[in-house]
């Protein structure tokens, strides 16, 4: 699966790496790991993302520069790699411009139904993280390529996208990879976990308190929503990025099969959808200009937020029926 991708990479000198809009730890971890690995091969490497690092991931920034894509830098790339997204639209306007450019467009991803815009893809839908695929790619080339810095980046991506190894996408191989990263990186699991999850400010807890009051249950507690208004964000001095992990609270309820976090953002309502049952939130998200995985997806609703709650519950109930 990786042989052809390695051949293409070896035959190009200047490579651009895109991670998806509003990046998470898996996208950035896979992207930075690729950047470090390719730089070690003597390649000229650009890492692109139009959006900033989330607050809890800024510790990753010094490992490799990730810049806003500009026309000149993108044009200088001989080939481009796209990680953790299944369509060029997921990577921003400059990425979309590359369709039909003649440059090899290479995909490394674990989302279902990848678009046909890519010249070559390593796509394993249902796998726990894109970081696992990057690990396998580097090891296919040379296991010694897993440096301590790369180990930290990939471990962060795997930990977050597998829900700290609790999602059903986790395989025995996932734990073997994690063990190898810990050994190669010579770090303890708590080092990464604390940087990602244990750096909250008091304002985050105040926002969580307000948000927990807004949990609503539907269909005999099988569906749960929690809503965040712009007023709540303003009162606590928080932003949408500070909601990381909030949706896990309603999802943890005993009878709940799926939970939905709704937040007012940019004049619309951002949806974060999670499932711990056969309810497919990827299918659900496609009704709301979004997508993702069967158990984790996102989308958008034009608003207002009360209407968004009604519409998302109505669509989700169709799967319950």
C-alpha cells in the first residue's frame, strides 16, 4: 500500500503538506511528523494550514513550521500531500486550486468515501488515526526514521483520535504502534496527555459549567444535545476552540446513544457529533454540510441554535426508527 507512495515521494524534491482546516492533534501530528521525516530525507518541505493551532496544541508548533498557504509557496511544490481529510475542500482555497494543476496530489487519510481528486491515496477508513498511517509509511521506508520528535507528534495524534485508546477503531496494532513510539521517543504517556488535556484555565471550567446546564435529552434519553451561545462564550472570555472534549459529557450518560454539541460560530451553528452505538453520525453530518467518521463527525447549520437542535434531533431520530 505504501510502496507506490514512497516512489512518488522519492521522485520529487519540494513537497507541500496540507492538514485540514481547524486542525486537531491527529492532523497536525501527522503533518509535522511527515515534515520532519521528509526534511531528514533532504527534501524541501512546506507545511500548510490556513487556521491557527488550537490553544492546547501550541506546544507542537516549535517542532516544525506550519504556515498559512500562499500562492508562491504552494506553486513551488513539486508534489503535495494531504493528511487527515478526504476532499480538497477540507484543506482550504489554495488546496482546491491544485486540482488539475498537474502536480501529484497524494492522500493519507482514514475517513470514508475519499474524493477522486487525488492521484494516489493511502486510505484506510475506520482506522483510528491518520498518524498510524504516517507511522506505517515511515517504517516502510526505514524504521529508524521514527525519531524522538516524530514519536511525540504521532503519539499525540493517536491518543486524541482514538479517545485515549477507548474508541472501537483501536486495534491491537494501535497499541503496538503506541508502544514503539513510547520506546523510540523515550517519553512517558502522561507527558503528552498533560500537554493536551491538563492545561485548562478557570474560564474553561466556567464555560463547562454553563454548558452542562444546557444538556437536553430526547427519545428516552437516547439522544443528547448541549448548546453554547455566543453570549456564553463572551461572558467567560472563551472561544469555540475551548470546547474541546465537552461533547464527551452528554455522550457518557448511561442510556445515550449519540450526543451533539452545538455552538454559535461565525453567524452559524457549528455541530460536533459523537456516537457510541450503531447510529452513524457521518451520515447524519452529511445533512448539515459536513462529514467525518461513523462515530465522530461535524457539520454546520444556518441557525438559530434552537432550530438547529430541532433539526439535528429530527434527522438522528430517523436512524433510531
